[in-house]
């Protein structure tokens, strides 16, 4: 059961009561992320997220931290390609404290120019960390290869050149354009009172108005079968491959999730059993689907020694060909479907995970699915659905990214790439 309502200013509220909990999780979800940026303001969604913690009209950065620590709560934020979320988890008796603090960040941040310059340095260090984390770097490169020329190709953090060049006025303009009540969802899960929720939403967020119209570029829909490589003097070669997936809201999300489980989503999957357990040529090998509004990806990753990189790529190509040629066994399908059910239920064992699920879905699709709806959708998936989706995905060209020693020399022709 969900409680849902919309404030007169257009801000949407969705909440899921869990009366046996003694905690409540609160999230403010904003439709601001790198997929809504253009090249000139790439990285500003993430920069704004940092700046909102640097002080408001009534609280300094230290007071913001102290306000949450004083009640034993947890507060943080993250920026994704499709959204930004500010969230807190507190004991139920401090529900109002959480709403007060989060709304203060959102509505009353000062965006102080002095703090702006400090945070610019912090973000440049964060970007540098990606260069030192090849698994993160290769995934950024894969997005650039898969979505060439589109907003999803750009990194969430932005580039060092862009962050060095951005002015405080540009950040303030971006904040004003994207942080609007009609582009925001308040999500709550845990032990709360509905009457109190309605009163708090109106008290802290009801007066919020924005004169700025919606400002979002067209959603990415296409992809490119490109390959990007980076030689780097490290011990492993990191290989990422991606096929076009399915967009958010697609009925094929559940067949694709089952396909992922049996192909590379767990320790019993084909990729893990073949490449790690049988061949012993990679410690980490996995696959996962990603859904965005308007598009999606199905990604395969492996970290291996430079001497084994070409062999791993060839084996992945063989596993794809085998799946297309021979399909999926009934027992394998049943196990992967049960695994998906279990993963879904276990993933909802906290108020925070439930808040995240309903908040993201309400923001991006204006609808949140109940547990019963999701389980029913999983239950009706057939083996034929999984094989159909596998055929749609793996029959298309893939994109690739490689980082490591001699990455430019790795033979990726088995994947149809050079």
C-alpha cells in the first residue's frame, strides 16, 4: 500500500508505511542528472549536489552535519545519470527533523562563491580518483562508446576541463532551472503518520515556487557499436562490453533480469562458472542491465591479466553464440527466475531500499509498483520470453571499452569489433 498525493505547487509525494519499524527513511528526488545536461554544463548536477551541503541561509555546513548526528541519523546524497537524491534515515520520532533538514538544503542553499571554489577542488580530486580506479574508468568509457554524441555518453562527474572552467553563475542558473517542485518527488518509507506526513510536506515544501519552465534536452535513444581503448600501466586489463538493453517501463525488464541472472548475474551464472571457475582466467566477471528513460544497456565486465584478455573476450563471444544457438534450459530458467524473486524481496528488507525504489520510480515513471505487482510480473515470464529478449539483445552489435596494459592490442574481433 502506498500513500500518494500532489501538493498544489506540483511536488509529488509517495510513501509506504511499515508500522513494525522504528525508523523512517526520507528522500527528495530531483529530475537532474547527467542525461539532462548538455556539453556546456556537464557535471553540474553533481556539483549542485555537493554545494547544497555547504550551507543554507540558517545552517552552516558544520551545523548541517551536527543536526543529523545529534539525533543519531544518517544523511547523504548521490547523483546518477537520470536523477539526484538527498536522503536521510532517522528514528521515527525524528521524522520532522529529517524533512526539515532535507528541505532546507533543497530550498535555502546559499551556493556561496567561496565554498564553490573549495568544492571545485574536491570534485577535481574525485575526477582524478576515477583515473586511479580502472573499473570505474572503463565503465565511463563504455558509456562514451555506447552513447557517442548523446548526453548519456558524458560522465556524471563531468570532465576536469569543464569543472575548472565553470563559473558560479552557471551553477546557480542550472540549480534554478532543474530544482523545481514539479521536478521533485518526496519519498518516505517506514513508521510514519499520514496526517503528519501531509502536514510536514505542506509546511516545508508547500510554499516552494519556481518561475522557470522545464528545461530538459531530448532523451537519448540510439547507440553506437564503437570501441574505446586506453593503455594504462596496471596489473589487469579491464574489459567492458555492452548491448542495447530495454528502457525504463518496458515489459521486457523482467525477462531481461532473468536472462542476466543466468548469463552473468551471479556465482552460478554461465560467465562466472566458465571464465572464473572452469578456466580460471578472471577473478571478477559479471553482467548487469541498466534502464534509462528512453533507452537501456546490457553490460558485461571482466577484469583479467593482460595475457588472458583476448581469451576472455573470445570466451564471452562463445557464450553469447551458445545462448543464441541452443537457448535456455527449463531448469536453468526456473532457477534464474526464483533467484530474481529472492533478490527482489531481500533487496526490500530496509526502509531505505523501499524509499529508494518508490522514489525513483515515481520520479521517472510517475508510478511505483507494489511488491505484489512485481512478483506477479516475474511469475508470468516464460522461458520463451527470455529467449526472445536474448535474441533481440545479442543479435545486435555491441560496444566495447578496454583499459590496462596493452589494451590497444587486445583482439576483440570475436565480438564483431576491431
